[in-house]
C-alpha cells in the first residue's frame, strides 16, 4: 500500500511524504480503521510503520499513484 502523508508543523507547512506499507497485517488494520472513520489512528500507523519512499516538495508530483492521501491537520 502506498500513501501520501501531508504533515503540518510549525517549521514546515504541508510537507508531503510518500510512504509504503508492506506488512499485510498493518495494511488490513489501516483499511479497517479508515472504514470506521478513524483516520487519525490510520495516519499514526502509516507514519510509524511506513517506509519512506519519497519526499514531495511543493509542485512535484508523485512518481507512482498512492492508494490514499491523508492530511495531518484535517484529522
């Protein structure tokens, strides 16, 4: 599973990071959480367990299409 996480903090606004989650148990867990409208918990799993694939500065498109995109400031 590939996901783009849009991180927001006081130093950098809208930092986009492409992560890949490969372990099936975490993929199932993320899907289940998203179906239950628990995006914050899904975001936390992707942030901690996901492998960073690419950093996407403003204006740069992702090299591959992600399955999901989560915005930290909207959770």
